[in-house]
C-alpha cells in the first residue's frame, strides 16, 4: 500500500493499491505458467512460497505515514483476501503449499528495530497469522505455514538446507562491491553458528 506518484518522479514509474491488485494475479498466473509451460518434465510435489518480510510499506518513516494508501490496520484487512486467493490458486495447481515466513523492517511499529520480540511486535508477523487463520477457518489443509518468532528461520527443501531472514541485519555497503560486502560478512558470521547451504533474503530486492 505504498503510493508512488508518477508526477513526482518525471513519470518514470508509479505505484498504488490498484496497481498492486493488478500485479498480484498477474504474478500468480506467471508462476504457474513458468512451472507448467516453460519448465516441463517435472512432477511437482508442491510449491514453496516465501514471505520474507516487508509485505507492507508501514510507517517507519513519517513520509510513509503521510502517503500510504491506507492505515496499517486497513492495509492488513484489505490484503488478507487477495493473498488467501493466491495461495489457494497455488494449492490448486501444485497440490501442497509450504509458506515459511519471517518479518521485515518496514512492518515494525518502533523507530528502531528490536532484538527481543522482533516478530511479535511486527505487522508482517500478524498478517501471516491472519492469512493462516482464514485458511484454517475455510478448512484449507493444503497450505501450511512455518512462521518464525525470531529474525531467522531454518528448513530443508529435499536435501538443501535453507536459512531465511529478511536481510536488514546487513549494514553498510558501498562502492563497487555494493550490497555484496555486508552480505558476505553476515554470511560468514552465520556459518560459524548454523549449518546451511543457502541463505534466502528479501530486503535487498535482488536475486
């Protein structure tokens, strides 16, 4: 529910709730299209749909509080239905849907990120539980969640060990290395504590 006014950025881009409502089913359909039409020869036992935080613009900056499409509570209520529909569509196509989830930095309601109660004080955490509750009330057993109560979450996909977090624990980064430097530092530190093969993050908006 962030709003980007094209008039303010030389009409190079734009974003609002209506655009998001169009993008979501387009995205959902393309996931199915790629899996069915472009990557053939596989039998899919299910699909992993990551929720890696920043589901909402939030109000960690005064500018966002003033320009978002709705209040935080209004945004939560509005987007439960479309996300439930997306997950049910994936369940129809792939049979089983596994949703691991962590919170981001935009969903918090404190100016600074928390260490303790990081998840429970975050609207991403509440939203994931709201979506799960609606699906449970509908009797939907094909969609299952693993919602972290902390900063990170660990799980396996077949023999691949995954650790997932939002990624905002990476600080700094400039010059030619860009985001890679803080990511490699965080990666190295985690390797001393956890056993994993891949680290999945959402904060940086890049593969």
